């Protein structure tokens, strides 16, 4: 299948690589011409502008937008809407706010252009592991794009089947799922990232407690100089708290046991705020997720070892670099 890709950052470029490895044809554009040239060298068709990208695509066209959420995504979707024709489709695979998806879809619908929102999880590891995708949009458009989703997804792999799913149809076991109409994909991804905040905070606080057990002011006989890298490693093997986030924490602690290269400043990318805001709108208690979000705000004022653990996890799974570090 042919796909246009706008945005060749960490995830956009790796998605193109995974798609081409799966036999798809990709036409690519980025404001950074060097990024386009790199993808051309790897087999993609380069475009010097959005006009050129649209012209190079076969009808019905499909263009995947992988740029920062917010104004840049808005501007890109509007620009594509002005160039695409009825029957074409725009896919937003970034971390957009689900209410923005609904607004954009209504705008494009006036021109007969479809809109699909794809909450994408996998970070910098997606090229190798595949991307978990939560999809929103009309069934006919989502169905037409299924070959793209199937290639980007990780597939069933070696993960044991959930008991009872043997007779359940659908693509969830393959690593992607059509969640519902426009906005549903990014809504589910928003909550996914809110949960991620809570999980990360729990790990971070736990390791901070264990690190503090070795302080000199602890009572005799209750002072423990724990090897946190070893603790993380043993928890990875058979423990009920094992997870990919713990895997990344274990790797970070082996590389830098004191996490000295991290300051502990922890940014939030928006989804955590949106999850808490939505919980307020729905009057749903979200104690853990709210606390995890506010902990990130506090990290910008003073820093603990817990925040260094958070920074290490964010760098490991998403390539997120702390402010002031290169």
C-alpha cells in the first residue's frame, strides 16, 4: 500500500522504515530536507513540499501526520485539507487532544476528506518492537488503512493468549484496535498515558524509599545499603510488578547506579493533564493519576532520586531528554 508521511522525527522516520520493510511505498515530507534525504536514501520517495507529496500519491490518498501536537498539527491538517480531494484521508498519529480530533474531522468532512486519529505507543523502540495503536474513525476508512496498521503493529508475538480470547474476533491481539468514532483513539491513548504517569510514579517512589534506607540517620540494624540495580533485576523475573517500564529502569540503574547524569526535572507531554481534566469533567475520582501529574510539576522546583528514576524511564522509552541536556 502507498502512504504519505508528514514528519520524520524519531517516530515518523522509524514508522516509514517499518512500513518499507513490510513492502509498503512511502512518500515523505519534512521541513528538514536532510531528514527527507535520509529517507530517500533508504528507499522512500521524497517530496519537497506538501503539494509535491499530494501529487505523488495515488487516489484515494492517505497521509499520516506525525508532528508535535497542537498548533503545528492543526496547521498541517488544514494545509492537507486544502490539497486533498473527496475520498482521501488524513491520519493523525501524534498525541493530539481528542476534542481537537473531532473539530478537525468536521472541518475536513466539508471537503469529503476522511480523518483518522491513531494513539500510538512504542516510542523509539517501535521500529523493532512494533507500535501499539488505538484507532478512531469511520469503519470504512479504518478498514481501508488496515494493511498499514497491521504492518506497524507488533503482532501477537510470544505473549501468551488471554484465557477466553480464543473465540474473540478482532485485531487487539495483533497490537491495534479500532476503538470507535473520531477521537476515540486519542481518548484511549490519553488515558493510557495518564496511567503511565501513575505507574512510573509508583516505581520512582519505591526506589527512592529503598535508596533512603541506607541513610546514616537510619537506626542501627535498620539501615540497608541496597543494590537498586539488583533489586530492579530480580523484580523483572517472576515478580507481579514486572513490566517494560521496570525493564527500562533496570537498564538505567546498571548504566548509572546513582542516576547522576539526571537532574530530576520531569516534563509532562500533555496527556496526563488531559486525563485529569477529563476525570474532572466526568466526575470520576483519579487520585493516583492526579498525584503523579502534580509530582511532575513539583519536580521543576526541587529534585529527588524518584524524579531521576522518572527521567531515566522517559529517556529510555521515548528518547525524552531533560531540559538543558543534549
